[in-house]
C-alpha cells in the first residue's frame, strides 16, 4: 500500500517537473532575441576582468554563438534589423578585445557589416586593430583596401592598403599588380568580385559558401550588364535608357534575375545597380 | 634530520586518495574531445580554438589543488588534528609548512603534467582530422612553456592558501579567502591599467589609486602567469618574460611562506 | 633524576571568533616526573589532563610558567624525537593505511627500507593489526584505530611515552593488551606519563598517581600509600577510586 502511494506521488511530481521545464523552455524561446549575448553591451574591459584567465575561451564561445545566430537568420531568410547589426558589431568588438588575434570575427564583420548594414567606418576601425596585432597576416590590409575602394570610393587610401597587404609574407602574388590594374578596369565591381573570390577560396562552411556565392553571382551579373552597357554606348553613342534596350538591340538574350529578388536598373553614369542592394528582399 | 620530504610525500599520497582527481581526468578527456570537435565549426583558427579550450582545462584542473585539495589537506589537517601525527615526529612547524607546500606542488605538477599530455594528444588528434595548413603555427614549445607557467601560477596561489589555512581556523573561511585572492590576482593588473590611464570623464580619487597600486604588490599578480593566448596563437614566448615571471613567482612564494611560518610558529594547536 | 619538569603553568584557551579567554584549563600547575617512572593522571572531565599533555608535546603554549623535558624546552626537536605520543582522539589520516603512517615515521627517522619493513611487521604483530596493515584507517573500528595510533606512538622505541587515554574505546582484551605493553615498556626503563579514566588499570601499572581537578594537581599518591589508606564512606570500590572520590570532595568543600 505504502509502496503504491510512493510510486503514485513519484509519477505526479515527475509530470509536474516535465510540465514546468516545458513551460520554462517555451518562455525562453518565445521572445525575440536581438543579440547573441547580453554581454556585448557591457564595456569590454569589464568583461575581460570578469572572465579572469579565460578570455580565449570566452571569445570562442561568443564567436560560436554569433555564427550560429547569423547562420539561423541566413537559413530562415530572416532580415537582420539595424539594432541587431549594431549588436553584432559590438559582439565582434568584444570578441576581438578578448582575443585580438582571433581572425574569424574580423572576417565575419568584413563579410557582413559593410555590405548589409553600411557599417564601413566601424568595420575599418576593427580591421585597423587587426592589422596592428596580426602583423604576419595580409587579410586585414586586404579588407581595408577593399572597403576603401568599393564602399568608400577612395582609391588613393585603398591603394596604400593594398601595397601594405602585398608586402606581408604569404600574400597572393597578384596583389602587387592589382593596384595598377584596378585603375584601368571598370573598377568597383571588379574589386568586389576579386574580394569574394578570395573569401570563397578559404571558406569551408557550406552555408557561408552559398551566401558568398550568391553575392558573387550577383556582382558577376552586374559586371556583365555594365560590359554590355559599354558596348551599347560604343555602338549607339548614347547610353541606353533602360536595361531592356540591351535586349531589344540584341546585345543580350534577356536581363538576368537578381538572386536577391531586386531589379537591376541603370544610372546616368552608366553604372548598373539593383533595387535589392545585395540584401535579401522578403520573398512574397 | 630532514622531515620536509617525508611530509611532502605523505601529503602527496593522501592527496592521491581524493576521487575528485580522477573526476578531473575524465572531465579533461571529455573536454579535450569536445574541443577538437567544436573547433571544426570555425573557419580559420582551428588550432587556436583547440588550444584555447585545452589549455584552459590545464589551468582549471590545476586550480583544483588550491581550491579543494590544499584547503582539505591543510585546514582539514588542523581541524581534524591529524597534524598531531606529523608534529609528534621531530618535525618543526616550518618543516610542516614547507613539506605541505611541496606535497601540494607535487599534486599540482602531476595534474598539470597529465593535462598537458592530454592537450598534446588533442592537438595531434586534430591534425589527423583537419587539413594540414591549419597547423602551420603550431608550437609545441610554447604549449609546454605555457603549461609550466600555469603551474607556477598555481604554486603561487598555493602559497597564499597555505597562509590562509595557517591564519584561519576554518576551512570554509580559507576557501573564501583563496577565492578572493584568485579573483583579485587575476584582475588587479587590469585595474591598475584602468586607474593609471587618464580616461576623460573618469575621476578616481588618489587614495583609491594608491590602494589599488598597493594591492598589485601585495596580492599575487596571477594575470602575469597567463600565456595561454600566446601558446594558442603559436607565438614564441620571450625568454626574458618567462624568467622574470619565474623569479617573481619564487620570490613571492618564499615571502608568503615566511609569513605563514612566522604566524604558525606562534599558533596554538589545541 | 627529574626528566619532566613543569613549573607554575597557567593556561587558558582563546575562543576562535571572539578572542575572549575561556575559563582557565590549568592554574599554577606543577608536575615533576622522574626518569623511568610511570605517572598516571586521573581526574574528572575537563580537569585539564589533555591540556598538560599537549603542553608537554609543544602543541599548546602555556600563558605562564615553564615546561622542560630533560633540561630542554618542550617542543624542541631533539626532545620530541625521543617522545612517543598518543593523542586523545586518534588523529590518523583516514584515507591512508597504518603502514603508510609507519613508513612516514620511519622516513623522518632515516630508517633503512629493510629495517622499516621488519619493524612494521613487529609492531603490527604487537598491537594485533597485522591483518589490516594495508587497509585505510577509515575502514577501522574505534578499537582498531586506537591500536593503530598506539603502534604509531611506539614505532620508534621512544624513551618517553605520553599517552592520552590509551585504553579508551578498547574491549577487555585490547585493554589488557595495552596494560601489558605499558608494563613491558616500564620494565625496559621508559618514562611514561598517561591519563585515563580506568582507575583499576592506573592503580595496577603506575608508580605514582596524580589526581587533577579544575586545572590543579589536587593530590599525588603512590599505590603503596593507597594500601594503608582509609577508605572512608566509600565501600565496595577500589582503593584508588575511594581515594579519588575523597580527594575531590575534600577539594570542593
Ligand atoms: N580547543 C579548546 N578550546 C577551548 N577550550 C578548550 C579547548 N580544549 C580544552 N578546552 C577547555 O580546557 C579545559 C580542560 O580541557 P582538557 O581537554 O584538558 O580536559 P581533560 O581533563 O582532558 O578532560 P577529558 O577527561 O574529558 O578528556 C576544559 O574546560 C575545556 O573546556
Ligand atoms: Mg582529555
């Protein structure tokens, strides 16, 4: 009799416990989380003191969380809000305070912040820190070159950074000639393509690869479009009014689709842009 | 006749009987395997991630000695009167303190040694799984050096534990004081940097500055013994820095042990 | 020749947290023991018996007065080398075996390995623990622990034995064993100071008996004096017991 009572109460408390755990889990997953960890809002020096002799592990942990967080957003095609980009930037800043020689966070920042959140200045600041500690790594200067060339449209400074990147041991040979070539080529788009090709070369993660590939594809389409616009101008001595002019004159079969869901359009200066601005538009 | 070595040995032997030591080994194996696997999620710094985790396990495992074994083997010794067993032999109280310290040092050296071997094994396993070019920065000598200095840090902390166990009558209080020493030791250098930097808008009173500066000299500067990041990134650790830290450690330990002996000599052991 | 000489010792313990002095454990206490004597101390609980023995070992320092053993201050290493001490509650390491303890003692004395092994076998035979030589102390019964601690005290053939309640926790057989051991050491000329609550044993083996009460030595007697003593109102008890009770009632009046 006693044993039965005991068993019964055991089962009851087990149910109560499971029920509570489920509720707590729901409560925690229901709310929108705008950041990877609340830690990113604390001053980095405070966090550094709090983690005692384990800043390296803390940096790894935060980095992993950041990657998972953004990975899920990419996978679910959810738009990242400006506040969330700000949190990401703070996160990278914190991680690189904890371990300034950790390369991954810089790369994450470079491949996302300037492109999707327009945080070029902030990214450059991070990269300068990287360049000062990662003396034997060419990437920080390469990234700085790209940001100045592509986003800030400042070829002078960009060239300086590319020269710095070129003299770092282990830097790709073509950097030396790239600076000169950059001036002859149509510019902007080409630098983006080179940048993305370099990034793709050293990415193993399939998700990130897809993400970069999509961007590269779009840039290649834009480059092709601009090339055809150039041909049109040569032929007709005037700029096409619409991209559909290219198809009408038989320069192209059709106008390719923007992988990001936007529409390509042409500016007065002959440059081609897209309404998506290389950020995934909500699919309807 | 010298009694230090027998005391060290019996302390070591007793420490070996604590099951928690074997728990640490299991924990370390688990964690190192985890480190090797998790590092694959990262793009470039695979070696760094592995070493970050493994070397942290080395430090954390070593901390078991000051936080748990030392308090048990010293405060417990006094609380439970097992110290009579040792002092009934012709062992002076100074010999007792030094012998205990050496015994604890042997335990710490054993833990750090075993966990460092695990770290090297983890790195080796990692080289078998991931492409070779991730390991160009691997520097075994830096890893060994980092572990050696981590051991020095633990010895330094041990000396303060010995002092706390001598001046307090309860192991609980000794544990608390040890924890405080550890936290202060890890952060005080950063604090001094902070108060020394003339930050705009931050006004720190001169007395506070003085107190923090004095703290830096009184408490063990444990942050100075942290070379994990250098080892993880495969940077060479400068000989000058290592020797300076080593000399500092030895001097600090000696000073603290002298205070402990002086106090302990005066103390009743009812 | 006097080997143990305590003069005018006063001791009060300090409370751990408040730092206030408790009631005095010893008050102007004197003790003189001749070489080769067996001196038994008896007295009610809290009389200060253990305290004086700890002072002789140098574990506790007197507030006033001096304690000397063989002309040297107590606690001196050269003196302590010659003493075997049995604490009140056996204070052995719970996780180590009795052999581990004896090996430690042998190491402090610089004994050779062969000699150590021989002596360990011998002493464990004496205290009847040969079967439990390798077991950790925590698996021992109270009596076994007591005998292990006794083995540790006797291991290095000390000239002076300080035993704090050596018979406590032992069965009649064990008690008999301890009494025999003390007798044996007595005949070999060892000076023995011990305290006990088992008055019959004390009466049998001591050459002198001190009765302590509230930190003072109330009376000192010898077994010979007890034979002729008046038993007073206490009938049906041993002679020492009646002397003990008489002394205490005389003191409290
Ligand atoms: N560690 C201590 N702290 C404070 N007071 C103590 C301590 N040890 C003993 N005392 C006090 O000293 C007095 C004498 O104690 P002691 O242990 O010497 O008595 P004892 O004669 O050995 O008694 P028992 O027969 O119970 O063993 C007692 O009043 C006791 O309360
Ligand atoms: Mg007692």
